[in-house]
C-alpha cells in the first residue's frame, strides 16, 4: 500500500511546509508516512523538523556519480520518516532533478504515504517534477481570489500529467471565507479539506524546530490539520508497481 501526494501551491508563503509536516504527523497515526522536502532550490523543511544539522540530505542523493543510499538521508522524526533537503546553492547546482525519480521510487517501496513538499512555483523542471511524480496533489492556498487562481494553475498542470487533486487546504484563515470556499468547491477537482486558522503557534513551532502538531498539539490550527488528514482516504497501491512507475515517469523538458 502506497500513495504519493505532492503538497503544492502556486506561490510561496502559503505555509506549505508547515502543512506537509502537520498532515504527515496526523496521517502517521494510522499509516507509515515518509515526508520528502522536494523543494531542492528553496528548502526549509529541515528547520521545521529539527534537522538543520543533518549530515546527509536529498541534495547528496541527487548528485550524479555518488553512491549514497537513500537510507543515509532518511531520519526518524515525530513518528515519520523525513528526508530533508540541503539549503546551499552549491548543493542545488550539483543536484540532478532527474534522479529524484529513483529516490522517490526507493522510498515508495517501504512506506504507505509519501508526502512531497513541492516548490512553490512551476518555473523549472525541478519545480514541477514532484507534481508529475505524485498520484494526487494537495493544494495549499490562502483564502484570497488571487491565491485560488494560482492554485488552479497548479491543478491544471497536474492534470496534464494525470495527477489528480486530493483536495484544497485553506491556510492562514483570519475571517469568514465562505464565499471563497464556495468558489473553490466549484472549480477544484477535490474537496475542501479544512480551513486552518492563522496561529502564532505556527511561528513558535518553526522557531523551536518542531512541527506544529508536536509543538502545540491542542491548538485550533493543529485540530484543523487533523481534520484535513481525516478527509484524505489513502488509496491502496502496490509499492513495487508504484516504484516502477516513478522510475519510468516522463520528466518535462520545458514548462
């Protein structure tokens, strides 16, 4: 049993990494979960997961000619397996995004749920690859009309490669957003998973190097992320078959 989800948005600053780890912790209560920071250019998941001192990261696995095993960059944290990405420009420049297919394929063979924390924009091969590889995409948006437009672009691109929409997660909600949610329900291919309220606890969790559900498990935002996870039904998939599909995935040469 394995399904890969790309956690994506059409712009930066939506709280995508916070959402990825929160969903991962919630889903880990009933599934074996592996979280991958697939944002090879602007990675920051390692700071959220207390892995800023990690010796081996995804960057090391993506360098052509190295013999690093995937397990070397996999860390057990907060009930999940976490594969962080490095933050150095040199590491990004040396990394071959095509190799992400093999890394994800190896991880797929040993987990139930793969969450790929994806780059915020669709401007390069490395940015779109997680969306191409995933079975479904979870679209994180702030509750504004421009944000919906950005999210719909992500969905359109995902569909062009056969990636379905698992749902829309509204984050940083500060007021009544019924009108915007109604529009999302009309245009997105998946349901509204939850409305996550804006919370100071998110900032404090990041500063502490902990996912929100570990730092403030009883806050309203944490409860909303759990509702979002409960709304996602993980589909059964053969790990070996999924791994083979990842290895043979068509990597877009142009965006």
